[in-house]
C-alpha cells in the first residue's frame, strides 16, 4: 500500500474510533464532504495543509496520527 492509501486508512481508522461520520469530520476539518470521501478512499492526494486540518479535527497530534503500524517500515537486516 502506498503512502496515500496508508494515510487514507489511518484517517478512516481514527474517524471510526471517534464515532464520526465522514460528513461530521469534513465539517470539523473545513473540507468539502466529497473531498473528504475521496481523501479517505485514497482517490485524492491530501495536501499537508488539509492533512493538518483533518488531524486537528480528529483531535490527535501528528505524532499520534503517524504512530501506527501502517507507517512502520521494516528494518533492513544487516549482512
């Protein structure tokens, strides 16, 4: 899964944990509802400014947002 897909999955995961609809999150983040749907489904690349508004609307820090197994990279084994 690419970074757009991982970001989309993390937004959906946190939104569902907070028991928010896409429409509610879009409203809180000041993002068009259709745009939020496209972002959350990985069909649209989210700008850093929009990501900041979404993360803030989810009431988490960037550290918390990216502290997920979705963003963990496998460590390369030394030979």
